[in-house]
C-alpha cells in the first residue's frame, strides 16, 4: 500500500528514466492523473493513458537522452510547502517548472502566475 501517491509517481518516473524504460505504469488517482497531464503538456513526458484502473505514462527521450534531468518532490505529507503566485520562483532560469496544486486545479507555475493563484508546490522538474 502506498501512503503518498505523489511521491510514488515521482519515484516511478525518475526510476523509469534511469532504467531506460519507454512506459511506467501505476494505479490511477485523480491527483496522479492531473500531475501527469501537466508534465505531458509541458513536454517532459509523452502520452498519458488510462486503462484498467492503471495510469500509463510514456517517457520521452531526445536522442537517447532523458527529457527529464531531475524531478524532485517538494511538498511532502509531513511538511507541506505553500506559495503565493508572487513568490513562485523560476526553476533553472525558466528551463524547468514547478507543478502547483491550486484551488483552480493542478497547473504549472507559469499558468499559476498568469492566473494569479498560489497553492501547494507538488514537485519541481528540469
């Protein structure tokens, strides 16, 4: 049983890239699906599919090199990290992104700044 599904998502993606896999599969949840869609829209992962209560995420490679250099969970169950839109910092000078859980849904830091909403910082990707 997984106690923190978002940490499991981050670990599965990171380990999938390290192992050179083309897909990672995990049990589905609404929050995992939302985070995976944000990563897909940003181009860090490929297609996101749902079948048989499983979330299947395609891992992208650019000339045999992983599209994600690092993915880090920021807010954890024992230590939540919240940020207003004014305090959201750029990751790696704008080359990376943060995934934010806002009252308007899960979105990238760029969209959160544009919509002027803050929330819980889920993870950083670069």
